C-alpha cells in the first residue's frame, strides 16, 4: 500500500512540475478526494477531484477557495494554458473550460461519455484529452470542437504529455505507452515492459522521459520512448458465452472485451481485436459472417466479416444476452428490465417495454414471434408478437435464472441458482421444477435434440439428460472452474467455456470433456479487476490460487487505513470471488490487496455514489 501511495504522490508531483516550478499541496478544509493539481504561476494553482470540486489558490496555497464547476462528476485532471484559460476533464466525458481564471466554468461537448482522465495543451488552441477505452480527443480551436482520434488501443489511458506541437505520449492501464510524432494523427504503441497501470508521464526534454504507476513502478527512456523494458504480461479473462456458426468456426466472449475465434473446431483459439475493454456476456451469429456480441455499459459489437472487424455501438446499460430470429430481427436483454429489438441487422435498436426492473439474463425465441426472457428473482417473460408485448409468467421460484432454451414451440428449459432447473411443455404456461442433483449455480442450458440436453455451472458442473430432463446426470468435467456457457454443433461435439479462459470440448456427447489450449492462458496466483468498477455500493473481487495456502484479501482507503478484511483463511487450489460492500463509506478511490505466501498484489477500485 505504501508503494501505491508513493505512486499517487509522484503522479501529482510530476504533473504539477509541468508548469512553472514545483507545487506542494497542503491540507485542505474539505473531505473530497483531490486527483489533480496544476500551477499557473508561483502563487496561483488549481486542484480538482470528486463531486465536481474545483479549488483555487492565489497565495501559494495558504488559502483555497472553492469554485462553482456546475457538475457533481468526478474530475480527474486540470490544465491551464495561461493565467485565465484552463480546462478540466472527468467522468462521463466531462470537459469544462474557463476563460476568466476559474470564476466561470463552461461545459464543452466532448462527443464521448467515456471517463476522461488527463488533459494537456501545447498552446492556447491545440489540446489533447485521454481517457477510458483508449479514448483520445484533440481540439485545434481552444476546445470549441473535440475530435476523436484513433488510439489503436482499448486500454484505459490515464495521462498525456507533449514535448512539442507534434510529439506526444499517452500512458495507461496494463503498461500502455502510446507515442505520436504527427500531432496525434497516428498513435503508435510502445513496449513498456510491465503490466502495471501507468498513471502519469512527463518528459524533461525531447528524449528523456519518465512514467510512474502502480506498485511503485518508475520507467525511464533516454531515446524518446523507443526503448522501454519489454515484458509479456499475459491475460486470464473470464469467458461468458460461446457460439458456433458451423462445425469448425466458433466464438467465445468474456471479460474486458475478449473475443476468441476458432476455425479448427476448437484446436486453436485466436484473440480478436474489437476496440473495447468492456466485458462481453453473449454472442450470436446469424450466418457465417454476421454476428453480434453484447456486454457491460451498453456495449453492442457487430461484425459482418466473420469477426475480423467489429463495429461498436452503445445503449448506456449493461446487456447480458443476444438472440436473432433471422438475418434482420434480433433481441438483446440486460439490467433493469432492458429489452432491445432491431429489425435492420442491428443498425438501430428500439427499447421495448418489459414491465419489470429486474435484471434480465437470457433471451431465446422458439419461432419468429414467440420468445422468452429470464432473469433475477425467478423472472420469466414471454412474447407472442415479436416483442411488442411481454407478459410475466409464473416460474414458481425466487431463484435467479440465467439461461433459457426452447427445443420447439412448447418445450423449454431454464436454469439458475441453487441448481434450479425448470421445464415447460406448454409454451411457458406452467413451469415445473426438475431434480438437478446439485446445489451449484447453473449458468447455461442447451439441448441437441428433443430429449438430450446439457447444463453447466459453478465448480466445473456439467449435467446431462437423455430423457427430457426427468433425470440429470453429473458428468466429469475435469475442472473446478465456473462454466458459464455451453453450446453443441451436433449430437456429439460440444463446448463449455468459463472462468479464467477455460474452454472444454467433447466429441462423444459429453461422456468426456477435454480442456482446449488457450492462447495466453496460464495458471498462477492471479488477482483480477473488480467488477463493476466504478461501483455503488457492491462490487465483486475475483482471484485464483494454484496451491493450498493461507490467503488474506484486504481493502484500504487512499490513506492506507484498513477498511475491511474480506478473506483471512487457508484456501485450496481454485478460483474464488468475494463481494465487497461499500455501504457507509464515502465516494473515492480504494485499494484491495491479495496476499498469499510471497505473492502480494494490489489493485484500485472506485466507489461512486
């Protein structure tokens, strides 16, 4: 934790030295977290932070006066081009500008809703802003217009710095370092050699520069960034849905925008670039070339060339499942009762009235007009008119339901918490609970024919029925990873995907499942990013351990004070998740640290109320 606090201090110091000399922050009579400071001269400085706070000093920091920002969003960065003209950036694409030394702040149109983390101007007219999801914006008229630039990355960017009008650098998550030599028209990725988040970048001259980040990381270049230490970081992302467009060609999607593709029946999986870091929960192809993936923050991806290129759309809410009845007509469901429909191959999506605020997890249609949606607290919805009207059905359970599948017009299944399996034989008028033989959460269900079906879930659970669900038999998966999606290409060949990049394949109707090779997958101590982040008030932290060992997972505030101990126990090999509840805590940045033997790793999360 001490190293993280040091990094935060270095970040502020490096950034403020970009102006006229050093500035030493002093205690302020406020409780808000301050995230950036900028010197205009030896006496005048500004600092910004949470809840839209902007403070100004004109006496070298002896006194600070709060200014009216006009926003309650988190503000991450402030930069002044002269005594009067300044800019502030923050959450939800916020850009503020002042032309009178901060007496008045005007909201500018950024053209993005992504959080913006850093702003830098090379003169009064030309400036740059960076932020989440590889966002880079540029203005050439003092912020009146902002143009989106292609960064070539989907990583979060936390800091931007220019050494002259043409040459600049941006750094961010997972050791990202970008460089431009043509005023931002092109950004080239440089190798940093580390996987830690880089939070600030500063150059002392054209060639010599520094970047600092998580766990006390400090990097230096003496040749304009051409050489940074090279290190391969690897990845272990959750996979949440799998779909095959033919016997050999399939796709798996998961956390942080992961899309994997195989053209060899699962023998090899190749990671595709989609331009988003948002987690993806569902994927569906209408033919060999046209497919859709949906996920966190309203992300909708579409490909028309078999996944070689993906177009990003967004609706503003987390989406959990997608299903198309034909080439043109498709449906998406998600949080807070969200149901979307397209009739033009996904070019436009219309919001439908679901009649519920429950989180919806899965959608499936038995024909062109008859469809079903399931979700939290036993929610089951049915439409008989292609989604114009959705009617609530009685499930007879309060368990969360995660997947629904219909074999024909009348016969369908849904699965969920506590090993719940429900079956209907009359188009959903009645749902009957079946004996699954497990109390594990079941995430996905799929049938290859009228009587033969599969369900997968927590702790490597795979169930199979050969009599329409009257009996479910537990199969040996060979893994204790959570399995989140199952799909079969024929009666014998099927796939199950899940936690930490797990991909299982069977070629004998599920009698045996073998684990597929995954590019970049490794088994070791892993602390994953919490989800969701930012969060209010709960978030889930996941970690993996490769051996029997005593584990502690602790949460700290920015001052290094312990907030909560989430884990303090001996754990066997496997993957775990724990929920952190920030109720009663103030908005701000918190850190969670995993310690297992000699392994120690710390990550950052943001509580936003």
